[in-house]
C-alpha cells in the first residue's frame, strides 16, 4: 500500500540530499565485493589534487562517472567506482611553504624530515576537503577503498616500477635542457608548459667577424640576454650568403669572446637573417646543435632567473628582464643593434603558477619513452583502447608517435623520493627500494638522490596500483582491466597516455577498454574559468542555491562527448524547474494513490488509449536512453528523459488521467489508472535516477516498490508488450487537434474559462472514428465542445482555423470573444508595429549607421526587423479571420 501522503508542497534539496547520502553511505550501498558470478564494471576516479577544492571541471567529470556507475549498478553489474586523491607535488609543497612563511620560517630552516612532517599534517587537516565535497554532488564511490597516491600500497608500486624500468635500462640520468620554473623552483615536463601568445620584439644584432674590418654576421633573437651564453653562430650549409664564413670566428658582442660560425641543417635560411645564435645551455634546439658540434655550454641564467657570474661581472645578479634592457641599451650604444621588430610569439608558462619558464641545462632523471610508447600506440590502432569521441584517437597517436623522453625528476621534497643512492667514496649508483647498508666498495657513506618523482609517475599506475599491484590480489584479477576512464580532454597527454603504456608494461593489458573524453566547463562567454578572470562558479554555492540534482542535470544536458560546455545560470534555473516539475507531478500522483493497493497486473484490455500510449512512450524512452548511454551520449539520454517526463508524462498523461483518478469513471477504471500511473512514474524515476539521484530516491520511497533503495532497483528491461505504434499514431492525431485549438485560443485571446466550439473536419473514416472515440480527450484538454464531421457545406464565418494530419479544425469566434474590441486592439498593435518597423528599417538603410555600427549591433537590428515582420504577418492573418464573412 502507498505510504500515507506526507510530501511537502515544494521540493527542498537541503531537506533531502544530506539525509539520503548518509543513508546510502551508512548502508554500504556503494560497496563492491568481488563476486565471480557477476560481471564487473569498474571506473577509477581521476584523483583530484589533495590541495584542491571542487570546481566545475570536477563536478562535470564526477557527475559523468556517477551516472555511468549508477546506471551499470542498476543493470546488475558489480559496479566499483574507486575514489582517491593525488599528492600533487608542486601544489602541496607550495601550500605548505606558504603556511611556513606565515609562521615566520621556511623549509630550509626546518630541514627535510620536519618539512615532510608538516606536509603530512597539512594533508591530514585539509586533504579530505574535496572528497567531502564530492559527496555533496552524490558521488556513489566505494569510499571504503579510497586511495592516496602516497599511501603505502601506491608507494610500493612506484618503487617497483622505478626499479624495473631502471634495471631494463629505460630510466637514465643525463644533462639535458629542461623546463625550469623559477617560482616553483623545479623542472616541469614539456606537457606541463602552457604556451601563450605574447607581444615581444625580434632584435637584429651584428656579430663582428674576427680580423675582417667592417664585416659582420647578423642574427635575430627574441632573447638578447641569452647571447651572453652563446658558443656559436649557425647557418644552413647550403646558404650561399654565409658559406665563406663557415669555420671562421666571430666576436661575441659585450662578452668579447671568440665563437665559431658553424653549418647545421637545423637553421631555417628564410627566418630572420638566416643566421642563428647558438646558446646550448638555454635552448633545447641549441642544446642538440651543441651536442652535434661539441660546443661548450655556458649557463648565464640561474635557478632564480638571475644572471650568473658567467654572464659577466656587470650583469651578474640582474633579473633576466632587467638584463635584457641593459644588453639592448649597450648594443644600441655600440651600433650593433640595427633593427627591432614587434611580433607575437608563443611564450612558455608554468601550468601551476604562470611564471615564464626558463630553459635550463641540468642533470635529471628520464624515462626512455620509445620502447614504452610503441605497444601503447598499437593498442589504440588495434582498438584495444577506444577513445570516445573517436577523433581523440588521432590526438593521442600524434603525441605518442612524436613523444620525447620524459623528465621524471622534480626538485621538491614532497612526493615519492627517487629510490637511487650514491656512494660518496666510489660514485657507484644504486637503485633500491630500501637504503643499502653499504656499497660494493665497502663504503657506508651513502646518500639518496634528493629529488622526487613527477606526480604523474605515480598517477600513471593508478588503475592497477589501487587494486593491489605488485601483489597478485583477488581485486586485481577481478576488476582489472577497468571498464572505462572518464576524463577531460586537457589531460590526455598528462595522464591517459601514461596509464596506457604503464598498464601494458606492467600488467600486459590495457588499463581500460574505453576512454570517455569530455570538454572543459567555460563561462557564458566561452572563456576558461580562472581566478585571474574572476569568472569561476563554485559548485558548492550552486548546490546550496539550486540543489545537487539541478547542477548535475544542467552539466550533462545539451553537451556532446568531447565538447566544451558553457555555464549559463539560465540553464541551471531550467534544471531546477525540471526538478520542481517532477516533484509537483509526483506529489499530485501520490495524492491520488493513497490507499492504493497494488495487486495483480490488470487486464491489458482495460487500458485506455492514453494508458497504452504512455506505456509505449516509456518503453521507447527507456530503450533510447539505454542505447544512448551505451554510446556515452549522456546529454542526449538526459534530453530524452526530460522530454518524456515533462512533455509526455506531466503535460499530457497526467492531464488525461485526472478524470479517472477523480473517480468520474468506475472504480476498476480508477485502479487501472492508478496502476499505470504508478508504473510509469516509477519507471521514469528509475531512468532518471543516475542523473538526479536525490529527488528520485525521495519520491521513489513514497511509491509502491521493492528493495531498500532506488539504487538497487532493476534498470528497465525491454518489454515488447508495451510497444504500441497504433496508440502512438492515434494519440499524435488527438494531440495535434488539441494543440491547434489551444493555439487558436491563445492567439485570439480567448478567456481561459470560456468554452469554445470546435468543428473538426476529416474526410478519412478511420480518423473520424478515432476522434469520435476519444472526443472526451479533446473536450477536456482544449476546453471546448467538439463536433466531428466528414465535410462542411460552407466555412463558418469569423472562424479561426488550425490544421493537423488529415484534419482541419474550425473555431467560430463570434460569441467567444468581443470581436470589435479584439479588432481595435489588433489594429492598434499593427499601427505601433509599423512605426517600430519603419524606424528599424531606417537604421538599416542608413549607410552611415551600417559603416560605423559594430557587427553585433547590426545583427541585433536585423533580428528586430525579422521579428517585427513576422509579428506583422501574424496580426494581419488574425485580422483577416475576424473580418471574414
């Protein structure tokens, strides 16, 4: 029996969401336990930074994962969504250092061990913030399995992988140009560098040729301060302009050093002057040229982005930008700077702090990528890993096929310390999970490498380290490979690629079968949300104002896989309106289901046309939604459910079924109506549950149901007996007639309470039969008295018309409205429109306006013109109807 009716008149998310989430979590409804009898469905959460707060990107990413997890769980899969957080090396260390500065100290005063104690304290105090926020959006993760990239198990996996790669010769240490962030004080990988187009200058500098009076070779550079570290000038070997200078020496201005002119095919003869200054210590391309020609490397910029002693006494200690100004000024004073061109060029910035990156020569640890990349490339080409949308396969392959060795060392203290030890007596290098007691030379003077591993090194192992690897656990055997990875397009290189090659290398299997890529959440103007722009929207604020279900539904609707999403508050309001619509319709239904005792399914012969039609519509929505979810078209699936729930269930079926619920027919008919309404409402709620978990649980609990939670309800399976194309066709006919009469009433300003006369004409016998059989639907929903006929001797005077398939509808207006009053109103409106239209067209015909006005202003005026012209035509049509006869 349906519970005693006690639903509040309005939906209050605050009264529902925390209560149900607590219920789900306390009852372990998110828990997954290995069950060989059931097929697993596994998602590993992209671990958010432990420093983080929930932002719209997290909200979108985790909403998509939750929809898939809840849906598969309802389908009967043993669904595991495994959560966790990332230790976020640079970000966490920056937070802790900031806290230390407030306390009047720094990491160097504390020392490494004390600093790490403070870092762990910070993690314990603030690290759980984002996982609590994820609960607010309804994330149905198995929290009992929550992991952290620096927990004991994940750390063991990192050590194991490093040692294996080192022993295979795939990890090595070497000098190389790396991307150095002077603010974060660490190297960052190539893909962590964000290139931004910035205005700059191209400086043309003359280098005097040694012992040749008044002969120079000219170079063009955007970074004149680095010339102090030049060790050569390079030209193309086939460039006739400079062939006579190859092998000669030139004088490096300001430094007054002799450097050679060399020939190298790296040089583009068409760019600048065709001659290039070579600074091996401060440019990756120059570094490679330097290696080929055995050039020395002179470091003139240090890790603080200040000039070194090698730059010369007068420049030592200057900031790089101040040094640039001084170098330019001195070159000009000597007549060696002869041209400066403005240009827009890409400048590398740190993804974390936005400081300009300094290419820096240093000794770092690298992973040799080609042997690891090749099987990962094959996995995508062979379809063992599929990207959704498919276009991202090309993005992935393009990067993997052109991959460079990966710099994995970071000059930080927080993170996985590199498990390499150096003998201070014989320089032996030892890779070991634990500190060796002594070197093979017998020395006990052993020091561990001070650097830590790139954060992505550990997160690249996430799909199998979280399941127990390197141990052969039951979880690993059952849940790996995982089913799908859901992630943003911005970390395909950072993370997705690294998980794929790591999974193949250490598990001999891809880590997931599919990669579902979504776009970024942008502001309403299409800009990336950021602190600097002040355009970010806090998801928790949205949950407070609109509820989690509204936020989730807004994020998922109107968006296709891989595409960016613009955040509009109007769409958020629309999602809240949808939640209220569901609530109000359900409340009405439940008011009419009190004391309803579900018994045996009623005889289908008792189903009315409306019953058969809504069951057919539910069946079609269910099948369509399931198919769309299978193809990761979550936005389209949500749209299908929205249209079914709002339009077909709420606006049509509930209106059609009201007379039967109110007892205006026999009791058996009322019970049939209650049965169908219950079945359809419950079905709609179960389909909507993955998208809007809180409101659906709250309402579902008031309906007759089996089980303790809607989460455990069975996802609707195909029921062929509910497919009914005849009912659909007949209802479409009736709905077309009702819409036509309603539109006439609206356009002609017919008072809502006034009953109209409707003459419905059709020459098709079957159509007339359907109309006559269900005339009550038309009369009830269009507020009219209807008559069906095969033909009319003559068209009624002053009658508005509407057309539906095989049907023409006439609504006589005399007596229904005050025709004279309506004529006067329409003529006045037409006159005002004519004035407004003349004014707008005057603007558009004014050449001065068209030449000076911005394009968006002109488009707006054209839009007004089109709207007014359309409205004018509609009014003239109504006037013609009212003056006919």
